[in-house]
C-alpha cells in the first residue's frame, strides 16, 4: 500500500457521511470523490486537496501547505501537506472545506 491507512481513516472521519462520496485508488494513493469529482486524498507522505483555482492562493497561505507537483510541475488547482501537517486539524479542516466547495461547484460526472 503506497499510502498510510491511518491518514485515509482520518480523511474519512473528516469528510463524514456525504451523499455522493466515493473512494478511488489513483496517483499511487487513495482519492475521495464527490459525485465523481476529486475532493482530496492521501498518498505516501501526506495528503492532497483539490481546492480549485479560486481558492488556490488562500490554501497556499495556510502554514504547511505546498503546491502539489507529482511531475515536478505544479498542478494549479491542487495543494498538498506532509503527513506531519496532516495531524493538524487547524490546517486540514479549512483545506477540506475548500476542496468540498470546489467539488460542489462542478457538474457531477
């Protein structure tokens, strides 16, 4: 398994029971989707959040948040945090809210 199941369980708890929420293995980790649109996920070493372009700079302003760059090129709608920062509710909670807001703004797939 390329991701920490404890981090995945934390993410499940944070998201709670949402209609249309699903899980999908991708990017070598586990992604959580709302109506088919990616919200967030866990990968080896931390978590990722698809906050969307309108919330991207606000997300990066949170201490410990970095640009997501799997291919060494930043992905403009996504940010990540390390596994150590994942333990901080004050960081994780606003990122999840931003990511949910983004997913809710997109048409279902």
